[in-house]
C-alpha cells in the first residue's frame, strides 16, 4: 500500500539528483535491516536512472568492517559502486570530520576519475574510480610519506610503499573496480 508512495518519492528525488554527476546514493545509514530492502531499492534506483552511470551503496551498522554483514555490499560490485564505512571507524566525535576536499592538489584526475580529501600535513586519501594516473602536489612536505592501497573489490590492503615528498608525485591505480590510496606523512612539516 505504501510502496507506490515510496517509489514516487524516490523517482522525484532522482528527477533532481540525476541532473548532477557527483551524487552518491546510499540506501540506508548505519542500518541493521534486512539485505532484501537494500537490494530492492538499489535495483529500483538503477532501473530509474535513465541509463546514467550512478554509484549506490548500503551502509551497515556493524562496526567490524570485515564482518559478514558488510559482505552484503562488498560481494556485489554489480549492485554497489562504492562502500561507505565512514561511520564504522569506532572513532567518535569531531576527528571523523576533520578532513577537507583538496582537489586543488590533484592533477590529471579528469571528470569522475579520482577524488582527493586531506587532513593537511597529516594524511591524504585519493579515491580512484578505476585505473588512472594522477599527480599529487606534495611540495610543501619534504619528508617521507607512506602510501597504502586498498583495492575496493577485495576490501583489503593490497600494497604499501614509501615515497619522497617535497615534489609533485605521480600515482597510478591499476584496479578496475576502484581503489583508495592512503598517504600518511611520517612526521610534521618542518
């Protein structure tokens, strides 16, 4: 009885949001609900996307991101184009939000290829939507930097390396299903 109203509401939201290519769709926020709910709405949103490429996820409440609960999203890249575990870190309060978009430091990203957020002078996170190469301006930090890679399809740390700061560095993602590059400065700026 209520489903047709919910569907009409979602269609109305899509009539606005699909005009913009930078919208991420999250079915639920920190849910403990059943998987079928998310599966239905993910399919409904895709079916009503007008053929546009859209990115959908389902955010589970379980704080253990390696749990079977999160596999409901991780095991279905055909349904979910990204994962959102931003509130599953077990870190409470303001530190979760002290990160700023810094696309000004990223070169060669192109539209929808890579996105950068930073806790300036401490850490940087680049989200790669697929295989691509970008540059990152680290000239302000002439110190060693650790780069760790997370392959999204595996939801696992796949490699780690050390790079030199103090320059513009080139970073290449080889992962077709997307990846995160997490860069951590080894000590404070001089």
